[in-house]
């Protein structure tokens, strides 16, 4: 419950990003603000200040003011409000993580149920597809797909997804993680198929689709529900990694990964630009993993009992 409370707090705060940017900080966190100014201790201060280190060349973004109304976490190298971008980036990261996890779980449940129940050629073909995807290092496969699709977008029949669309990282991340959910579900369905109530349903002449819908799916659904928060955490981390490498979320959109990338060149002067999104990723991922463990214990008390023994 504590993890759920932290997760809800993170989601609510990120959803309030437009309110903070428009009504509290009065900033637009997306365009460059190289000539901007702000108020620090009652004085008008440039957002980008002259560099006083070394040869004194270039400029240094203003650091955290800890004033909620004026650059609370400072500025990045484009003069943009880091805290406002952090909230907007959280919206993007959570959206991609949750949507790709939902798509992944739906596809994995469909394919896992079909492979485990029907067996034979269907199981062989789907299992080989799972093995092919499983054989690739997850990040290497995601990076390869991102590099290819970001150049030309994705064309599916008459549907075209542009290179800068958020649908691209959602689809890529969902696809690469399908085997990680589908294979355990396939094993679960294989064991369920031999249970007495399934054999009884077959004996009375129930159709395969009715058995899948009325008998198999309700018993497999708790496992899918347990997988979901864990997959959200994994997908969010994957999106952050891709965005950090500039092959995930594309400008002008922002995510926690892109903000860390923005702060890479400011680690020695303004480390908060990179530390703040990193902390948000850690807090959110830990909350999701703890929530997944709690859901598993709630839906499968026997597993909790076995763990205690």
C-alpha cells in the first residue's frame, strides 16, 4: 500500500505539469530560453550566467533556487525550467511505460494462451518466434528497431506512424518484451490444460474458444495482472535508456531519459539536471516492483506461504 501511495503521488504530480508550468512557474519548458531571466532573492537574474571557471568562456545555467515559483531545480543548457520539464517528462515516461506494458501483456496473453492450449504446429511456430526474440539482448534489439524505424517511421497497410510519434517507442518496447510474458503464460496454460475441469469441459463438448474464454483465461488472468506493474517498470526503464541515447522520445517531447541526456554535459556544474530524473526513475521503478510483489501475494496467497516457509 505504501508503494501504491508513492506511485499515485508521482502520477498525480506529473499530471499537474501544465498547472505548475502555466500557473505557478509561468514558463514554457519546451522552447529554448537563452535570454530569459528569473527572480532570485528579489533580484532579476539571467537564467544563463557567465562562466567564471577556467578561461571564463561560455555560460552556466542557473542552479536550483528552491523557490517553487522560480526555477526550483534550476535550468538546463537551453535555459529551460528543469522542474517543469521533469513533470512533463514524467507524463511521457509513464504514458509510454504503461501503454507498452498493456499492449505487451495483451499480445503475450493472446499468444501464450494459443500456444499452450492448441499445441501442435501453432505451439511450435509461436515458440520458435519467442525463441528468436528471446535470443537477442533486449536493449540491443530495441536499439536496432529504434534506429531503423526512426529514419522512416512505420508503415502498416494504410496506417503510417511518423518517426517522431510516441507510438513508435510504445510498439517497439511492447514487442521486445512479449516473450518474457508469453512463455510463462504458455507454461501455465500447459498445466491448466491437463486439469480435471478442462477435461470435463472437453468431455461435455464445449468449443475450444469457449474453454479458452470461460476456463483458461480466468485462471491465467491473475498472472497477467501480476506481470503488468512489473512490465510497466521494465518498459519505463527501457524507454529512458532509448531516450537517453536519442533514439526514443524525440524533441520537442521530453521524458526522464531525454532530461538525463540534457544534463550529461552539466554533471560537474549543475548535476541536479541529471540527478532529479534519475531519482524519479528509481522511485517509480521501486514502487512498481513493490506493487507487483504485493499484487502477487494478494492474488496467490500460496506463493506467499511457500516464501515464508
